C-alpha cells in the first residue's frame, strides 16, 4: 500500500547490501526483489496523507496555476476554483469557451478589479445603518455597492462565526451575486475571525474535492488523498491509513471493512439495525388466524389451536379447520392438503431466511466482540512484555513481537467480521467454495494465534513461545492477504455474483 506524506515524499528503500550477491547476477537479483517489494496487491490503493500545511500549499499552488493560465488575479482564481469545486480542468475548459458566463455564475467581476481598501466618501450615507458621518470609512466590492466598515465587519463576522460560511459569502446588496473575496475578508475582520475563515476554507477545499477526505478519527487534522472514483466502489474497497494509524474506507468513511464493498456494508448495517428481522422472527415463529388474521404464537405441544379473538379452531401444522381432522387431535395427517401448502411454504421460507441471517450475523457479531476483547489484550501484553524482559535476556525491542501479534490479530478479526457480511449477500457458485475455504483457514489461524497470546509465560519456554508467536503471526498475516487478494481479484474480474443489486 502506498502511503506518502506531502511533507516527506522520499521513498524508503532498503539497504542495497541486503541484495548483493557474489555472482554476476547482482543487478538482476536486486531489480527482481525491488519489483516484488513495490508490486501493489489487488486490494491495495495508492493514497497520500496531507497535513494542514500541505492542504494550504496545495490550494495556493492550484490558485497560482489557474491565475497564470487565465491571466486573472489570485483572489479571483480562488473564487472560480471554489465555484468549480477545485476541478481545474473543467474550469479552464469552460472559461476558454465563455469567460463572461463563467465569471457571472461564479460571482466574479474582473473588469473593475482593484485592491480592496477603506475610503471616506463625502456625502455618503450607509444604506444599512443610515450613518452619514463625514469621517465614515466605507468599502465597495468590484460590483460598486458601497457600505460602511462597521456594517461590513458585522456582516462578515456573522457569516463566518455564526453561520460557518466561507466560500460563498455574497455582497450585502440585494440581488447581487458578487462574492466577497479573501483579500476583502482579511482587510475587514479581526485576526481571530480571519483564522476561522481560513480554517473553513481549508475544510471546503477537502469537502468539495472528490479525491480528498478528512480522517474521521477524533481530533485528527490530517486529510487523505485517494484517486478512486465513486463509480469504482463496486469493484474495490479503497482502504487507507492515516498518520494517526486510523484505517478507514476512503469511499464511505467507515472503519476498514475489507473485503465487503461499500454498498454491501451499508445494506448489512441497515439490515442489522432494521426491524425487518423482527418481522422475520414473527413470521417464522407465529402464524395468522385463518379467519380474523390475528397473530398467534404456539406455546404448547398440542396442534389444536383456538384463536382467543374469534374462537376459530384450526390445526397448527396444516392451518386447516380443526373440524376436518376427525379424531387426529395430536397428530395432523393432512400434510399434503392443497389448502395448507402455501401457508407451510411461506412459513418454511421465513424460517430458512431467518436461520440464514442469524448464521452470518452471529459470526459477524462474534468476531466484532472478539476484536474488542483482543484490544484489551494490549494491556495484558504490556505486562507480558515487561515480564519477559525481567525473566530473560530479551530487550524491549526484542519483545515487540507480542504487540505486533496483537495488532495482526485485531486486524484479522475485523477482516473476518466483514467476510460474513460479504458472504451473506454472495450468490452460490463455484467461486464461493474457494472464498469459504480461505475464510475458514484464516479463522482457524486467528483462533490459534489468539490461544498462543493467552498462554501464561513460563520462564524456561520464552524462546519457544516467541518462535511460535512469530511463526503464527506471519502465517495469519499471509492467510489474510490470500483471502483479500482473491476476493479483490474476484471483484475486479466480476467473478462474484450477489443476491442484491450493487449498482443502484
């Protein structure tokens, strides 16, 4: 996975000495190893993590670029870019076709462009506050509408501080769509409000850009850039990792949910939260009275049912009138009666649907709960690491394998969790057997690693335990990669068939 920072784009390359051989194929071997190291997996995407400083620099660079190409002032270029949601190509193309129309729609006037400043105008009266003091400082945008400084400051402060507006603050005159540019805001408002204004502009730069998303982790101020269009989300799960270590899906912003694509995740979450499964349970465990249609739950062994509401007597098994059953009070012998086939079929379908859902949901919930419990292992692991150092000659660095193992364990639990949501919507074909085999192998390896990490430390077996944990950690990680790689390739190659529409 490519993880680059705008502050540090230097690629980490391992020491070349690691690949030096005492033969003539040294260069070839080194090239092969680097190529293997750099090869991106099917489930990985390229992304860049941006700091606030990087976001500001990117904005400035794009504004300068457009300003130079179109030959307009930077504040106007910035307004145009925000109007076009930072789509430079579309802006330049439309500007070249009809500059006047683009400028009008964006609220920019370049013909009367000037540096904003306060001036005193003899005989001027502000239309808003009606102040006509001869020493009144006034300000006008390129549209020519002039107001006093106090009114402008109050207006801009209200827009920025109270309404959280930044990129589309209009002139105060009625029916005027000219935008108040950055230089004007900087001139009018105080330092705190201006800083708030810049923060809001930075947020809109990310929010308006299709290929940028803020990291959803609490208090994190990084943004991630990933060039995966929305139309590709049915064939890939664009998982990214912020510098704060939070892993999330760039497509929907949810925590990492590989291998399930976003549309399946949303459907699954809705299904789990919806009352539809309650209705399924009612359908599977209750029946309607054949006369008044009241819902009846069977609470005894007898198949002779009497509706409490209308007193209709019927057979629980075949749903036929009890009067037709003769002396067969406790054993219905009318299983093939045409009048009951539809009712029994619907009952069976509801029960099968519920059982299928519960099969996948219980395993989904189990891995979710296990992942939470595994996170509690971090505290136990810290104590184990200290204990290992005290009872052996291992250094702090040498006992880090335990923490790494817990990291892998939690990550694999989350992957397994989402494999069950993926499998729930998967239509059975020849490929599903491979998927389930990979799922089973990962699940088995995860449980084995979890058991190893729960083992108490025996001072005379530390070396053995370390080797077992290291080996199993590597194996678990490789099984996860195999599962994700096969699933991702299946999505890219359209090998998977789903029971729901994933394109709508």
